C-alpha cells in the first residue's frame, strides 16, 4: 500500500500550521499514530536552536526575510520523508521549482500518494494573525499575544524573527511559491482549496474523509 503525503500549501501566516495541528488531533482521535508531521520551519528552527554552523547560517538568512537555500531545506525534508510512517504531513514545502522537483522525485522513489491542501488567506488576515502571534523563548511553542506568557511552559514570549519580516516573506511567496500550486495540482492525486477564514477543525475532518477514502 502506498504511503500518503499531505502537503499543506499557502502563504506565511495563512493558517497551515494550525490546520496541521488539527489534522494531527483527528488522526490521534481515530487511533492512528502512524504519522509524521514535517514542518520546514520546525526543522530550520531546530538547527538554529542547536547553534550549529548550519543553524547560525540559517538564522542570518531568516532574520533578513529571505528564504533558506533549496539545498539546505531539501536535504532536511528528504531525510524526514524517508522515515517509515504511513502518513506524512508536510507544512511549508515546496516553496521553489527546485523543491517541487524534489517532491515529484520523492513521490515516485518513495511511493507516496500526494494529497495537496491550499489554505487561501487574504493578506489583511495574514497580517492580523501575525501581529497577534508569539513564540515561547524556551519551548518554542507558538501562541497568541493575548496569552501573555507561554500557556504550555510559562516561559517568556517574543515575536518570531520570521514574523517580523512578514512583508518580505509575502513578496517571496507571491513571486516564487504561489505559482507552484498549479504544478502541484497536476502531480497530486487529490487537491483541495480552502478559504483562510474557514474553521480549521472542520476542515481537518473533511481532510480525514479524503484520507480514509484514499487508504
């Protein structure tokens, strides 16, 4: 049986991460723990937190509002895709033509059926969400500014460095990433476009129906 790869596509701040969390909860509720959540942001932040030579390089790139090189990101993502889980959820990838090529290659080489979900969110809503988003300095959990301290560990909160340069990130997305959706549609078994204001929990249930129909 082919493995399933759910690709969460959309602009920075469009709600991909929260949707991913909802899908994870739906999978757990159904008794399915054979899944892996792959966030390019988490992979990169892990390198930054470790303060490796690569992590320091990534930190400088992210702080300037630019995208980390395809070579670095693809290496981290492809390593994750080789893990033996039946279902993988990929958040924040592909972002460039080079990465799109890697996804197609991974689909064929690793026998993954692709289910692509686009979160279509207006720029105004994205900026509103980002302005209210914080990250814990200790455990790196993302939460709302209304929470004050981190609701998970009580640690101090701060603005994410990539959120501080959201305008530059949105321009990068519009120029290099958004056009990839049409190529992704051609190479996916199932595609879905969801409005950014739609309730993520309800959307996750719909995605579960699609996923179960493809299993």
